[in-house]
């Protein structure tokens, strides 16, 4: 029974006809009969039988308007692989379609760009935690009725994928260490490595910021700063940041940073109970094993945060993180110790608390205790009150006192 003529693409038989020819010949049909039944030459049948691969149509290369410029474009890409196509077009004096030119540059660029392979990393239990700052795409209301984009410190245990996170006031070293210590305590143990990118508050170019080395030494852990362009080494926490942005943020409103942290903690409890596709397990089920391989927490709380000793000026205010806090005016002129964590700001004079305020998140705030204002008013009144002048002839003195002082008594 004869079949219809073969379907062709240009002058090449289709893959279906190539397969049909090989099947008919394999079934014992002579090649001459196959050629007669399909209406093709015996040479085509013989080529199909001899070919181990399906036929493929290829156009013969032809010169295009881009051909005269290709050599110069290759020279520019060899020297500057990331040069934009528009700049290359200007350098080679291209006058044709920029879209057509971009297509050719896109075809040539991979031949000259260096390749940076990304390895598949494995994370042993207790070995590492990845740390990063996430900036939610929504401004948070502050105590002075302004709004601001605030950072969220995120630490993810690499083995179990257990997420801890907290919004912090600033990205300074003091607040980063305070937030890190709080999240590490939530983990219940200290990962052997804390992996950071080149965050300025932690350190840059291989040099740790002041206080970071002491923090790591107290915890007996190691801060690892990644080289630039090494995103895969911190990909776990980066993906969690994106997940929070797409799963936690939509449909929520926040009244303050404290409200944001409260809602975030509630959501993290649910997020850590969901199965992670890459490890096929829930972080809440793996964290105990992960924690058992980590280092123990230090026996005493860490002394981290803002700590400074200053002499209190006449205006009885101290400045911390661009905000001013009032102090008991009785400490004016004396050395006081200023300390602050993520929640409170305290000032001590010889161990006695002379100021205790809630930490201000809005920059440029002035926090005043009414009791300090009243004390300053009383001290000002006492200073301005004239001193009493003694009455009587107290300024006169017996000249015999001078004789006795100089040992000339009885001299005529």
C-alpha cells in the first residue's frame, strides 16, 4: 500500500518521514520500493538509512549588514565583555536597527564573558548560619508620626533552614550585634560560623568592624565575610528574604516597629513548621539536631550595644543614634555612663540610674523626662538666687593677730 509523499522542510525530509523510512527498511521492505511508495529518490532513502541522526535543515551562512562590524564588535567584547550594546554600536558607528544589533551582540557576548560556575553546597548540622539585612518594601510609622524604611536582621540556620528575624532601629555595628545576640539566643545555641556579606556594620574588605571580633570571640564562633559576587554562598537567607517579602508582607499593616516584630514572630512560627522543598523536611523538626551540633551559649549575657562615658553638659542631654535623651541635671559636670540596647536607653552616675528612656526609632528625636525638667528648674532658681551677705563688722581684724602670726609680739 502506497503512502503519501513525504513532508519536507525546504529540501530536507521531516523527522517523521525519516523514522518511517528506517522502520520500513528494518521491516524488510526493499529501499527501491520505499523510494517508489514515498515518491522520493533511492539516494534519499539510502541516506536516511545510513544516518544515525534525524535530518536537520541548516541555512547556508550568508553575509548580513552586521557582518562588516562583527570583527570590531568581537574586539570590544574581548576587552570589555560587559560593555552595553548601545555603547558598542556608537563605537563601531552602527547606523542600522539597534534591535538587530542587540541580537547579534547578545549572540557574541557569551563567547567573551568569563564563566563563574555556582557549586551545589551542603551544610552540616551546627556548622553555619547565614546572616543578612532585609528591607521590607513598606515604611513603618514611628513615634514622631513620621515613617521610615527600617532594616530587618535575618539569621537562618543553614542545615535546618530555621529562620529567626527581628526589625532593628539602624544598621550600625551596635544594633547589628544586639540583634544578632537576640536571634542567637532564640536559636538556643551558637552556630560555628556566621556567614555575612560585606555589610559595613560587620566589616568590609576582610576587616571586621570595631567590636565584632570581640563579639565573635566571646561566642567562640567565626565571622565569615564573603567575597563580592558570591551570592550562592548566602543563597539560603536571600531566598528567605524574598519569601518574607511575598508571603509575609502582602495585606498587612503596621502601627509601629514593635507591632511589626510581633506579627513577624507569629508568622515565623508558622513558616518554620512548613516543609522546605529542597530538604523535604520541616525546619522545626530539624532544629534540635542542628542545635545539638552547635556551640553552647556563654554562661553570662554578652555586654553588647551602645556604651559610652561622657561628661554631662549644662543642657543635661546625651545623644545616641542621632537622638537626644534627658538626664537628671544633678549630674551636670560629672562623668556618666550611657548604655542602650534595642529597647531602652539608660544613664548611670556611679552605678545609680539618672536616666531611663524607651529607645527612639525616629532620628532627630528629643526625649525628655518631665521630672528632669522640674529638677533643672529648681537648680536654676537656686543658682539665680543672690547669696546672703554676712552682717556686722566681720571684715575688721585686730592687728595683734598679725604680730602673733609673724612672731613679733612684744616688740616696741
